[in-house]
C-alpha cells in the first residue's frame, strides 16, 4: 500500500511524527484523499472517451473503411441485407443486456424463439386467424420467460443451470409441437412486409419496431429508477436489497422481458424466411451473448450500456457481412467473432495491468525519498480514520 | 466446539444418533439422485421391453455414453473450480478431424502415436483456455465462448468440405469401439479408467482437494496459500487432454469426421455434469457423479426409443431432467443448511 503515502511527501515537509495532533492528521488526510482521488474522467471526456464511444468509433471507422475499400458495400442492398441479418441478434441483445447487467444470464432465448416459431407454424396450419396466431405465439414467449423468472427469481436457482435446462426443454417442446414438419405457407402479404424496405433507403420496415424495442430497453435501463437499480443488483445483490430494491421482482420481470422479445425474434425469423421449423434460430444464444459482451457489458454484472451493445452487435454484423462480400466462407468467419470477443475482454485487463505497472514504477521513483518512520506513522492514523 | 458446560450426549444417545447419521450421509450423497434415476430408468425400460438389457443393448448404451462421459469428467474438474469450459465441443471436433487427417496422410502410423497426438493437441487448446482465464483474469464463460468460435472456425478453415470416413482408418482403430471385454467395449474401458484415475486424484490428492477449495471460495483459497492460478490452469489443461482423448475416440466410434463434428456438444456436457450433482457454482460434486449424469442423459434417449415414446419428446424430457436435478440439489442444500444452523445453535 504505497499509494496513500506518496502525496504527503510531495505536499509539504512534515513535522516529526510524534508532534502531529489528531486534528493535524485529519487535515493531512483530507488533502491526501483529494490528491489521490481524481482518477475517473468527468464531463464530456467521460462520454467521448468511454468504452461505448470507443465501440461506436470502431463501428464508424469500420463502416467507413468498408465503404471505401469494398466495391459493393456502400449500397442500399447491403444496408438492407445486413440489417435483416442482424435483427434477431439485435432484438434479443436488448433484454439480454439488462439480464447480464444484473449478473445473471439467459441461455434459453434461442429455444424460446424456436418454440414460438414452431407454435406459429402449427397454429397457422390448423387454420387460425393470423392475428390470433401471433398473439398466442407472443404469449407463449411471455410464459416461457416467466417460467425462467419463477425458477431463478422466486425459487432462487442459479440462472446458468436453469437456462441450460430450459434451453433443452423449450427446444424439446418445439419438437413436440411441430416434429419434423415445416410450415411455409404464411400469408404472402405479411412475409413480404417483413422483408420490405422503407422507400429507397434499403432500411427494412421492421427496423421501426426494432428501434422501438431498443428505445424501450435503453430508456428503461438508463433513465428509470428500475434500470439504475439493475446496476446496483449487478454490483452487489445484498447491498441492493438493503437499499430497498426488490431484487427478485426485478429479475422476474427481466426474464419475462427476454422471453417476450425472444418470441418477437422467433416471429420475425419465421416470417422473414417464411418457414416455421423446430430448429429455427438454434445456436443463436451464444451469438447474442458474444455480441452483448463485445458491447462492453461485464459478465460479472454492474457494467454496460445499451448504446455500447448496439454498436457491438452492428460491428460483428458489419465485419461478417463485409468479409462475406469478400467471398470468405461464412463458417470461417466465426473466428472473427471469437477473436473480437476475447480481445474485448482481455484488452481492458491488459491495459489495466499496464497502468498498474506504470503507477508502480512512478511510486518506486518517489518512494525512496520518504523517511521510512515518518511515512508509516503518518499513514497509520489516516488508514484507521477512513474506516 | 463442545465445551465442558454443555455435556456431550451419553453413549447410548450417541450411538442412536450415529446410526441415522450414516444413513443420512448416504441419503445426502450428491450422486444418489442421479443413480436412483438411472437404476429406475433401466428397470422400468427392461420390464416393458426385455430386449433393452440384451448384451447388444448394453453395448450400445455404453458406446453412446463413452464420449460424453469423458467430456463430463473433464468438465466436472473445471466446474468444481467455479469455472466453465464451453469450448470442449470445438476441441473435440478439431482433434477428431486431426485424427482423420493423420490416418489419411500418414499411412501405417501407430495407433498409440495418434492417441498421443490427439491428447497433445487437446492439451494445447486447453492450455490456451487456461492461460487466458488465469493470466488475463477474465471469466471463463467469456473466454471459452470466444475459443468455442475460434476453434470451430479453425476446424472449418482446415476441413472445408473435406470429410474422412471410417474406410480411411485402419481396422484395428475402428475395432476399438467394436471389440468387447466382458461385455464392455474397449473405448468404454478407457473411459472407466479415466473416471477412476481422475476420481482418485480429485478425492485423495492435495491438488485435487485444492480444486474444491478454490471453487468454494477463490479468495479464501488464495489467502490459504493455494496456488489458485496454477490449479485452475491444471483443470483447464486436463479438460483439454480429455476432450482430445474424446476426439480420438469419436473418430474411432463414428464413421465420418468433418468440419462440424461435435458442435453443440458443450451445453449437453455441462448439463451432464449438473445432472450428476456437480454444483454449477463450484466447490461440490464428483467426477463419478458427472459420469453417471452423462450415462443417464445418453441412456434416456435409448430408453425412450425402447419404451416407444415419441422421439420428439426426448429433448423436452432431458430439459425436465436437468431442471429437476437443480431443484433436488437446491432442496438438499436448503435442508442441510437448516440442519447445520440448528446443530450449531445447540452447540454454542
């Protein structure tokens, strides 16, 4: 613990240790905390140099590079296909961000999407009205999410284990519902709507809905007491309970959220590809989690933001799409996703280690000037006082 | 704990309390639920369909379980230290394809060399995981999710559309999963040996016990002087070696190995460990339990077929099984915590 001692030596020559009254010590102590404290950035710098901003710069830089270097990249067609491809991930990533911020995880999202898709197929094939089909499918997602939420928030089981279980359960139910069959004859008007674009911009019409979902979760996370409470839960569940946040209730509703948005993604998937199958969206859960973590959300909880996650999802989507335009096989591309993910978590800790090393070296330069006895006796009361 | 003022219970009393406590200890065994479930499943299925336990049926059961058993043992090691390795499916795929390539490109290569090469490749991949987790201090879930993609991508890049079939491999290698000793297929015997070695190591050696300490409370383990990073690295390395072994055996057991071999296995393996009583947050469970979990999850598929249950129900039943394993574990831990609190209160 050399950190607190150094500013004292710089501030003023100290009187001998035995003459310092307790008042003096306190005075010295306050100046000390002030001189060591200014570490985090404030104001505009905090927003412009933060992690989210860096993700967004990366995304912009890459889009710029791709538009210049890759011939067919900067066109409405590209924008359209790119967005159509990332929509399911983008949708599910929104509630997933909130779940991971509270320190939990949901691995069953892709299975819920698959179950919704299977249900849609069977209900539509049995001749129900399409509006009713959509409503029931969405409701199934809500129920599936609520079941997760009940087991995790009310019963108190570990979310990783529970959602591995429901991952198998919901995918299994999808198989039970639809079996080997596939339903493809959805109303052409509806499927056309799900691939239609807004005017000549190439932006899919469904993006309006996706933006609404993103706005909803963004506002919920960043601008409401409920959302701020989620960070508190992620930092420390006990502390959050003591300040009056209803942890179990918050978690329950978050899982209802992931369930219903996964159902939306399942509906989108079904109508976009005009095919309801039991294996729709399988394996999507890991893609979503990778994108969320790449977007700066800490797997330990307590850290992350919606803008960062959106930038992360779009970055993965854009890089993959542009590499695909360069004729690099899809299946090899997952190396990029994996490397990005590892780089995004290893880089900050390497950076931190570097900073600590530099800090330690600076301390070493200043430390030998400190008279050993004075330093120890001056810091000792300070340390006690802080407690 | 027991001091002079509070008299220790009389002799008769102590004996009376000792007998049920031994029974209680048996009932509290973490492997018990999965064992009971497995036995019940086998009995019910055999009663309904006697062919289920025919020599051929048993052989098929064991063959199907072998690879998942080995993976679950490795995974249990990692989970006990409060980590997780999601990249095992990809490691298995890479090694299985590597095995196929070795046999196809180096004719006449000794089988032992292939086994060693596969385990070495697995060790290398596991070591990468372990290094990233311990040196960079990043949660294993994230790191191994990343390496899951990277290893799979490498496999795809390496294999492309190529597949190697059983015909490319020597007959002696393929017969490893055909020949039996006392009704056990050879590769299952390899799995049994693995389970025994790892179980003894985990239960009886200092590094093995350290893994439990690390999983129960990493900070306390560090304060206690346990080399946490080295032990966690060891767990990941061992898991890599075992995934490599499973990869070689996969190439022996199945006809074709290619770019997608073993994809999607990771969650099934974690599920097997959890069903076998390995707590997902580390610190408790055993590799024998994990192996039983793997056996149960693979047996249920064949059992449902033998029971003529619609095959589409299988995955849903697996899901229910996982959930009940977690719930049983939860009930047991709540009850033992309550009992502990009462006995502590009496002792003060």
